C-alpha cells in the first residue's frame, strides 16, 4: 500500500507542443541571424578602425624630420612610399 498519491496519467498531445516548438525555432533562427549581422557589423567597425589608425600613423610619419627618420633608420624614400599609400592598403 502506497501513501503517495500518483499523479493522474495524461496523454501528451503533440499538437499542443508543435506551435511552441515552431515559435522557439523562429526565435532561435532570428537570434542566430541577428548574431551574424552583429558579427558582420563588428568586423566592419574593426576594419574602419584599422584604416583610421593607418591614416593617422602615415600623417604623423609625414611630419617627421630627416633627423628623426635617420635616428630610427628609415629613409625619406621609404617614408614617401608609405605615406602615398591609400589608407586601405597595408
């Protein structure tokens, strides 16, 4: 004899769960898509930051004197080549 009352047996109707599963699938799909969009935007932002840093560095290098370039062992010709590159080229 058991003193624990057994829960009533219920039949699980798959038709009740199907709409919820479809909704969860749609939400997961949307989240994954948004994640890829955000990842792409992050990569674009990183690329823009690299380009901005290159432009800034080249502008600063263009301001250096012959003496400063000689001190670091860089020729004026190589500086001219570097500062004439477009910002997107490494």
